C-alpha cells in the first residue's frame, strides 16, 4: 500500500494475516459492486493488491459470496479516494452508505426481506436478515423498547474498524427506513477489536 490509501494500509496491518485473515467471514458481492458503480477506483487500481484488483475489474455476480476482508478493503479504498480524512469524512461516508443501502434494499433481489415489515418485526428477525448479506459475524438484539433499540455486533479480531462500523451504522439506518421507520437515528456507542454497540431510535 501507499499513502494514497492510508485506511487500507492501516486495516491490513492490524489484521492477523492481512488479506488472508478470517476467510470464514463472507459478504454478498452486491454490497461492494453497488458502491463501485457510484464511486469507482480507477485512479488507484494499480495500487491495490492483485486480489482486490480482480474483484474491482471483474466483479462476480451480485449474489456471490466474497471474503469480507476483501470487501472491507475495497470500501476503505473508496473512503480514502472519495471522502475527506478524519471525522468529517467518516460522517459523510456513513451517510453515503445509508443512501446506497436504502436503494439496494428496495431492489427486487432483496425487496421481499424488508418491504411490508414494521421496524419491530425487522428487529425480531435481524440475525436472519443479517445472514442474507454476511457470514461469520453476528448481530444481537440487546434491548428493544418502543421506538428504541440497542444492538451488538460481534466479529473476529479487527475485521471491522471505525470506517466499516460507521458504514454499518448507515446500513442499519437504511434497514429501519426500508421497514417503515421515520426520523431514524443510530449511534455507534463504542467498539473494540471484536465487538461494537449501537443505539437506535425512530418514530
């Protein structure tokens, strides 16, 4: 990696085996393919590891499973290329992820998972719906009240960090919105190398 992709560099350095880490963790290719459609990586394609270049230049079908470390690295490259560094960039990345996921969840491939649901019914089946997109990680319902929820995401060592967890925050907002919730707010309360906690509210 070079300095043009500092987030990718830091991410891979923290993983126990770099790009080869956590092969049991997989994500649907639709997640990163949709992101590349609006925020391409042409300007840095030669600087990506070979495995990532292949996924960018010849992406598999949207329903295919790909290593989540690969997908996370691609998403962080997008963050480095298209968003400002620091907190401002993380906030903008999270909002972009929300907008992108809301569009994704209303497409035919996933519409049946979310439409005609209430937020409460969505949360009851949250792990199953999480599993439609991800393998090797879990999301837990810690507490649910009227228009409020606390969630915990568990993952292997350093699979997620601030950028990916902020992106997940945006994705959670989008899922609640797709299920009919209004005025949705989701906060990333805390995180470490193996779990993260979120608090959400809506009306």
